[in-house]
């Protein structure tokens, strides 16, 4: 820890330490009053295990499958619904903790939602691959994870689906007719892929 926080060791303060997995692993070797972690369930298990060595209390805010339900009563308002859903889903390319992870709706709403979404996506980004308003995936590991989940889906890609590994680009993607046991339903997506479960 001394090499991470030399100027803080003799002071009573609460430093902010930035870094990746190597820094987090080093920090978790130290004694703390409380560890608060936000991230994936797999990494949450490692944090919990490390904190248990010192009997440190832990608060874990772990990823989930945040569903969004579109009711049949939105007739005439699907474009408004699509704008709101896609804004929430695609902010930072879906890499936010509050992004909807999938849509539940009736089959007829699914079809109309897809059509409304095509127009909204064109209005939002034009060509998302060339848009400076559409973010890229944060790192290669997450790009590979998302690409693998998308390639394994049994649903039908109805919008997007294009990827470019060198740029870590995944197009805003809607996948229709997804079932509960699909690859896209196995974990929090944390990316620009929106499964629709009719």
C-alpha cells in the first residue's frame, strides 16, 4: 500500500485511488473499515473473498438484468417510448449501471417498437459508426464478451449487429424474439445490445 499512497499514510483523510485490477488487488490486501464495490458479480465475489480475510464489512452493488416493460397501451406513443428507452440504453454505449438491459412486451408491440427504434436511431446518430456521439466499448475484454454473447443469440438481430474489434465498436443493436434462456439473458449486458423478449 505504501507505494500507492505515500502522501496519505500519516494523514487522516480519505484518498481517491484510481487504477485497474492490479491497484484494486493491492488495496484489498489492506485493512479498511468498509469496502464498497460496484461492478460485476464475478469480481464482486473476489472482492468479498479478499475482504473476508480481515473480516471487513462489504457493500456490493452488482450488475443485474434491469428489465423494461412496454405495455400495449403505448399505442400512438411508441416513438416517444423508443426515444426514452434508447436514450437510457445507449448512453455511453450502454455502459451505465442504470441502462435497461432488456425489453418485455407483446409480439405486436415488439414489431412496432423495432420500427420506431429504427427512426429514432437514425435521428440520434445518423450512422453510429461515424458518429462522435456514440461511445465505444471500454476495453477489449468487454468487447469480446459482448461479441460472443451476440454471436451466440438464438434471437433475430433486427437492427445493428455490426462490430469492429479494432475500434471496439458495436452498433446499437436490437435483437427480437429472445427467450429467457438465450445467451443475451445470461448476464448483465453493459453494452449497446437490447434484447426484446415478447
